[in-house]
C-alpha cells in the first residue's frame, strides 16, 4: 500500500501545510470541510505536490525532513515551485 506525503497551500493564510495520507483527495476534502484544527482556518487548501512513499515509516521520515527544512524551502530546493 502506498502512502503519500502531501503539501497544501492556503491563499488566505499564505502558508503551506504538509501531511500524510493513503487517499490524498479524500484528505483534502476533509481539510476543506474544516475537519482539522489548523487547516480549518485556511480554507480552501490547494494541493501543491504529492510524494509517494513505499511505507508509512518512510512517509513519516520524509514529512519530518520537510518540516525541519521548512516546507517552502523544501519545495524551492527540489524545484517543485
């Protein structure tokens, strides 16, 4: 089963958000329905990128790396924006 690390952007907050999900589209719907403490403030969220990982532990390690580096910096360094 593939797990994805996803990065979202909110125009209203001008902020990025990263998370992990098996079904990114379903998770985006949840974020945009206000079903998240942080993400409810920045609706609507837009998908910037998704990165497929072989396992949940690999996805968790990648998300930690992204957050530690800074989401925007990670995107720039990897030519994703």
